[in-house]
């Protein structure tokens, strides 16, 4: 029994006579792939949770009352591909739970499976569902399906006389072929509780359908055989061509190896060229920057040279003007000097060619020691007169060209004799005599 893959339980079995049907014993059949259970109207199914151990279960058909579907039915039956519920009398909408079955492809909702009025499918529900069969329900009024739900649905079966409201896009979906969804399993054998055709008719239809499929399969098999023969011939030719290509590839590989070695040397050489080119490019950029800088400096120097040339011409013009002015002034100066000499000597001649100066000496040591106030008492006049005073009264008056007091120094005397020195420089003869107190001529 451990390898059992298909199991059908009718209401006449000993185990299903209980008021509540449990799946604990069935859960031990871990390789079970197809399971169908039909209960009496008064019985009901217990929790489906034990079926978690039947991880290979792909087809489940339940005929009888179900108290409540498990909230994690997608974990209980993760690989379920076909589900059929009849007379389940569910009070809550089963769609929010059933739509989580990721592997579900065929869903049959038989008579009185649901006692509500609306069925709702969310946008992410029934991602792989292909066939949906919905039998007539007493209370059901509308099937609400969001836009992205049931994206792979290709077969929809509902009663023709049903007033059930369905989405507009479902109205164009054709009903599935009768051989695509088998409802003629042992649970539907004529027992007086279900409606529809007898098992004989269904079996006959299935036979015809399978016969047709078998014929099509045979034709397909023959076609595949012919294709296989053709492919076999092509494969032999391809193998031969492949061998030739392998040989050619070997030759090409050797040639490519030699080329690769040569290319490697060229790449190394080119890398050196590129390195040199980068250095030259960098130096060229530096030289361009220096050339721009030198061009700017040259422009500045050129402008400066132009300014200097302009300034130089201005200075040269000024110098020429000053030279001309200097020559003119020089001529005037020579003429004026000549004229001044002549006039100067004429003035000296008018003053007299012979002049007499008198300087009263200061006290000597004996006179100073004797307490004398001066060597001689005199009054000097403005016109060079010298009056000798004796005992407070004028005694005698002398006339000189100039009279100097005891306080006068050599510089004062030279100041009046300097014109004679100038006459000497002008070419005139001059003689100066000086007489001291000891009467020696100096």
C-alpha cells in the first residue's frame, strides 16, 4: 500500500460511514498522486491538514460537506494541479484561499459547493489556472475577477441558462474539451444523487476522444520517425563536417598561436610607442603653454619697444632742441662774457687804476698786557676817510679807497681786492703792494 498512487473512496466504505471523515490514515500514503472521496449528504470532511504528508498529490476530488478550508492550503497541497469540490456547502468564499495554489491548472466547482452570492479573485490569483468549470449554484450571483487574475485561462464552463454575472473578458473564452477535464470518475457513478449523463455515455465519449488522440499520436509518431531518420542522416553529415571543422580548427589554432606570439611582440612594441607618444604629447602641451606665455611676453615687449621708440624719438627731439638752445646760449654766453670783461675792466679803470686800502691793526701782546683799548683812535667814514682822534678831539683826516677796522680779517680785505684778480684772469697787468707795521713791503 505504501506505493499506492491512485485511491477512490465511495460512501459505501466502512471508513466513510463515520459522521466526520479523517485523512489521517490516507496521509500515510506518501506517494499518492490522485485521491477521490465521496461522502453521504449527512457526513462531512474533517481538516485537510494531514494531507500535508502527501507531497506528491496532484489530483484531489472531494464530494461532500467541508467545514472549512485550511488557511494555509497552499502549504498543505503545494503540488496540486487538479481540484474538484462538489456539495461542499462552504459558507466562506473559497477563492481567496484556492487562488494561492501556485500549481493549480484545473478547477471544478460542482453543485452546491458554496452557499454565498459572490466569488472574488484578486489580481495575483490563479497564476497557472487553465480550465475553470462552474456548475449551477442556487445562491451564486456574480463571479468577480480582477484584471490580472487567471492570466492563462483558456477554458471556461458555466451552465447556459445560468444568470451568473462574469467579467466581460471571460465571455469570449470557449468551454474546454470534454476530454480535458474528466468528471466520470467512480465518485460520479449513477447513485441517484448526481445529475448528468450515465457513466456509459461518458466512457464512450472518453473512448472516442482517446481513440482520436491515439490516431493523432500515431500520426505524430510516424512523422517523428521520418523526421528522426532525416535528422539522423543530417547528424551523420554534421558529424563528418564537424570532424573536418575540428581538423581545420586545429590548423587554425596553430596558426593563431603563432600570430598571437607575433601580435604579443607588436603589442609590447606599440605599448612603448604609446608611452613615448604620451610623453611627447605631454611635452608638446607644456611647450604650447610656454609658447603661449612667450607670445604674450613678446607682445608685451613689442608694445614696450614701440613705446620706447616713441619715447626715444621724443627724447631725441628734445635733446636736439636742447643742443640747439645750448649752442645759442653758448654763443650768447661767450659774447656776454666778452662784453662783461670789457665793461668790468672799464669800471675798474673808472674807479682808478691805483687804489689804497687802510686796515687798522688789532692790539699786540704788549698792548693787550698794558690794558690798551685800541692801537689808535679813529672814526671811519663812509667814503673811506680816516680821522685820527687824539685826546678825544680829531687831530688829522686821511682819505683812502677803503678803511678796515681791527675786526676785519683777510677775507674782508680780499673781498675788495678780488676784482683785481679777475682782471688778471682777463689778461690785464695788476700789482698789489702791502705795507705792515714794520714798514717792510709784503
